[in-house]
C-alpha cells in the first residue's frame, strides 16, 4: 500500500471520510511508578473523543477536529473522583485536540483478518508549567511523554468502499505525575493503559459519563466545527485554572 492508501485506511478506521462525527470511547487504569517503590494502580480511567475529519487545503490531506474528555476514577468502585489525597482532581477537558494528517508510511500489521495501525508518538517540548512558577506541580521545564496507539479494523471491511469501518483501539501513555497531584520534584510518573472502540454514536457512551459531561461541559458531546489552535492538554488546562500571576513569588 502507498502512503496515500495507508492514510485513507487509517482515516476510515479512526474517523469517517464522509465528515460525520465519530466517537471513540475507552476505559482502563493509571499506574504509578517510582524508584525503589512497588507499582501501584492509582486510578481507573474512562474517556471519549468526538472527531470530525475534513479535507485540508492540499489534495489527500486532512484535518482531524476533535474534543476529548476523560475522567479519573476510584480504582475499585469506578466512580468519578472529585478529590485524591485531599487534593481536587482536575479531569481531562481538551478542547481542541486537533491533528493535521499528511500521507506517511503508517505502520500496519496484518493479524489474520484484522489490520493493526500503530502510532508511536514521543513528546518533548517546553513545559507549560515551568518549575520556577509551579514547583509543587512540575518536576522539569521540558514536558516529556510517550503516547502509544493501536487501531484495529477488519481487513475485509476495509476492502469495501465504506467511509467508516468498525474499529477497536488500545492506548498506552507514559507521563510525569499529573500537575494536580502536587508531587513536585519526586522521581517517577504514571503509565496509562486503556482499551476502547468506535461507537455507533455518542448515545452509546455510558449514561453516567454523558450525564457528567452534560452537567459541566456539554460541548464535549460534539466535535469542533472548524480548526482552532493551540491544542489543549492537561498541563495547559491546569495553567488556565492556576495562572502564573496567582503563583507565589509572581
């Protein structure tokens, strides 16, 4: 397959070529690690991404317009947490979480009648939370993380002309401690381990989760209508809630 063919296959797996909204839902857990300490399952984790794929200016290129929300859960009851160790939990409200797609050799593995598209995304950029301004929330002036995605789709369905195909996914993320955890310079971090699927519609999102979104940020039930930037992350969202001017010594 050419890079153009691979991008088309990924686009139909991840979203829909006809521009309709596509909801991915996932669930999993968040594990903590630190030198000399046992691994710990700190949180359950559940989230969703609502996406719309639109053509970009150049032929064969796309904009993936998305919003994503995700929630930290009690690891046993799976209820959405509001506090952790007496600290307020800051859930994921990323608006937008957009991408621009160009043809590239998407890593693909044939697994019988299933095709697996693998995306490995190492991140390293200046942290939105400099240590001098956020000593309790940040351990490094460079944000570093690793995002590992796998999207699975039936090869037989991808061989058709359907604009969108059924898909499941897995996602693993290695990251620093979350800012709201107030771990400061403590060595270690978090590993997110999740799995999910493309839903027939947003209405298939669990009712508890839809109700939580509707009560707080109902816009997350839909994908953005047009491209905006920059993207929101947990780190930039925390900065918005806690601007530098409010920090000690500012």
